[in-house]
C-alpha cells in the first residue's frame, strides 16, 4: 500500500479531459503515477471537493445501544473462506451468531453429526467461499424464510432456514465452475435463486478441447428455492460476475468482465466495454416448456438453454469496463452496473427491457445514464430518497449520488448529481443499506465492507482483519460512526429489519432436520423422548440417550472394541437457551443438542478402556458433573 506522505503522490499524470471535477480531484489526491488498482489507499486523506467532514446533521440515528437493548436490524454476513455465515446486530455491530455452512465447526458439530453430513452431501471436507447472502422475498420484501449463500470454491448454493438458523440444503451446481454472484427472484416471490458461474470451461470438461479457448463457456443457473434443484441453466457469452433481479419477476441481469473470453489478465482488460447480460425469465421458462433445451452429460435432469449472442432469451448491453456489482434500485425502475475499471456507473432503465426484447430498441438504448462517480466503483446501495451509494475501491470512498440528477446530467442538463463523498478505511468492496435491496429500503444505515483495515485496529500479525464500517445515512450527510473488524473477507452482508425475522426459541419434535434420525429410532423400536437404550446390530451399535440438565439419561454405556457407535441424544429440556452438548474425550466427537432437538454422531470405538463423555455447553451449576463413561471392552 502507498504512503500518503510519499512525495511521488504529487507526481500525477494529466487528468482525463472528460473527467468531472471531483474525479480529477480524486485522481490528483490518490493516484500515484503508475499506481496499480491495488495501489492507492485512501489513508484518510482529505476526501474530495464535495466531501466536508460530517458534523452531526439534524435527524441522525442514535448510535449507542445500552446494555440489554436489542438491535433494530439483523445483519447477515458472509464469512468468505471461513465458509460460514454470521449474524451481527446492527447498529451495535455485535456478532450474535455463526452459522456453519461449508465449513466444519467443532462447537456445534457441523460436519461431524449425521444430520449435518446429510446436508453437506457427505462431503464435510470440502472447503467453502461464501460471498453473497440474500434472503427470500415475497412481493419484493423480505419474508424471513430462508437465506441463500454461494460457495465459489466448490460451486455450490446453500440454504439457511431462518427459524432455526441452520443450513438445511446444499446444492452442487453441475456443469460449471465457481458460483459467484447470487441473488433471489424478488417478485412475485422467490421461486428461483439466481447463481452466476464465473469461469468459462470446456464442455465436456474431460481433458479434450482444452486448447479451444474460444469454445469455453459458462452458465447462469436458476435454483428452485423450495426443492433446491437446479431448474435451468443458460449458456452465455463471456463470463458472469454479479447478478440481481427486477421487481416484476421477469428479468435477471448479470455483469460480465470478460467479454473478451480471455484466460489471462491482460486479455480480459483489452476491450473498453464488456457487458451486462439480461435474462428473460418468462422466455426461458417457455423455451423449456416447449422442449427447446438440451442436457449435458452428468446432469440429465437439468435443462440447458443457449443464451449466447443472438438468442431471444437474453440481451447483451455493452457497458464499461470489467463491470462488477449489479444492483437494482428499490424504485424497481433502474439497475446499476458498477464500472470497476471505468470511473462510471451505468444506469439501466428496466422499463425499456420489454421493448429491447421485442426488437424495438437497441441494447444501448436502455442506458438511462452513464456517469462518473470516482475510481474503482464496485457496488451500489440505495436509500428511500432516490440516492445511490457507490463504493470506490481505489479512492477509498463512498460516493453518494442522486439517481434522477444523474439521469438529467447524462441527458446534458447542468445539474450536480454527486451529493457527498465520504472517506472509508480502506478500499471498500460491497456496501449495503438497511432493507436496501427490497421495496422496504429505509435509508437509515449503510455498511461499507472495506477490504483493508491497515492501521484501524491493534495489529495481530501479518494477517489483518477487514473493516466493516457503519455509516449513518439518515441525515443529509453520511456520517461514519463505527469500525467493525471482520475475519476472512466477508465480501457482502444484508441488513434485515428485526420485524421480518422470527427465529424459533426451541426445536419442535417433528423438525425435518432430524427426521432421518427419528426414522432410524422408530425402526429400532426406540421412543426418542423417553428411552435410554443400546441397540446392537452386528458390529453397529446405536446408543439412544436423553438429556435433562445436568444429566444424560445414561451415565455409562458399553460397546466392544471395533464397533461403529452411533450416539443419538434427545434434549428434553424445554427451557429456552438450555443447550447441551456431547463430547467423547480423545475421539473427535462433539455436537450441540438444542432444547427439544435430537442430534446424532457416528464414530469407531477402537481403544479398549474407559472413555469419558461430557456436556460441552454450560447448562447448569452441575454442568461439570454432566458426564458419563463409554466402556469399550476388548475384542
Ligand atoms: S464480489 S467486492 Cu464476490 Cu460480491 Cu464484489
Ligand atoms: Cu448439559 Cu452442560
Ligand atoms: Ca473486460
């Protein structure tokens, strides 16, 4: 990173004639000659001409939360390569919960229990890379049912049930590599989860055709939100980066940074314009219904349609340059593609998409505005007052700009569309406003997810936390109010009013999450809610136990050396917050059993002798005493 006091910083190349005043100013401040994309850290330097240090404007939000007070918003954060999703309270920024998804978690036994392994398709060892958490919607509003999350590392999409806040389905997306952008259909309800695959690959990818780079392709996938099956895939030109959907239910659209179809860095920066590809959902559904699709080897239940240039199922709108974020405004009319290598955002007029698909308009006719906001625009969020907030990665700023004024300025009117620029620390990627990706956008808070924290926290070695900054946007000026360290690059978050989420206090005994285990008990003639029994089935042993604080239903059980042991525990406590655990010492066995939950775990008893098991969640004054002996007899 560069030092702002570095004298070389004054050595700036002549500015682009067409750059607006604030953009030129930003460049002078922040770009050293030859500064690379990653090079120019804001470092809290000045800001831009339009940025004045925010003094608390009238009508700003209260920031501090007294002990015992609850947050107004749930924030769902992706956990990057940690593979998990986290829940933060906003505005306190307190971490409230971690939801393991694509990772192994020893606290809850995720990836260890039989129930979680089932969700993980019995591949708990796979890594994960979560970027984009998005909640299901009905009529363009959060419905509190599910949160969906992508896994770029292993091309998967997962679903979290928002009643129990556990992952309940993971779908491996066939035929593609690296699921990145993910959004939900907003209207009439989330029937589909849209998932972009980023990388172009040969088809079939079987060791043939690897040099025919121009024949590589990637696909856009729609996953059925209820069944979590892939409903269809669409072959596209270029690759796919981020995606969003409209408020009519008809369209989804994705940015592409590699119209060039290159496999190297220089190649993917060659063109001045890449594109946004618009998917006509109605037409795609009709094509599949009419049987106009193919299937690819290895996934013969997934209809694949060809949406490459010339297809009537898609439209390609050229936009500058290596665009990244794709964000629909809550007014439902506009969507913004963020220019990344161009200092511009491109505003698309969704109302013109019908005419574009009917051949009455040319692709660039749907561009309502293309205006400069600053260097390295990556993502845009919205308030409920017609303003957009774009992260400027290179400038290390948030640019607040007015959508209507940007359109007027693009049409040649002399209006200032930039409202304010605020320094953030440092290099923001995503940002997100409270309720901003729904019709309920409320314009209260903005989170800037900064990729670098540099000097903002106590140093903890070479690896730094990222910095998720809380910004009050309720007044006329943005006001930075909190620095929040986060781990392993969260990428993105989503802010949901607490009235939309209704988490369960206890499990219910008929929860499908452990239905398979309940079925096994039934086969064994065991009543989970009362029996404490050991069932032997060859060298397989099933140990059924209850738990009520501070004791298990059995303080010992006996198996033989070499047995495969499955311990099934049903937590009979009916008191909120009384979770038990089960850990067998020296066996890599531990799990969570919430109140009224059944959980199970399977392992081999290889060492004869006495092996203690104990509860791993503090549940009672006698929690230490909640323990027992597994007695393993010599074979
Ligand atoms: S991306 S920094 Cu993975 Cu959402 Cu934009
Ligand atoms: Cu049960 Cu601690
Ligand atoms: Ca490009």
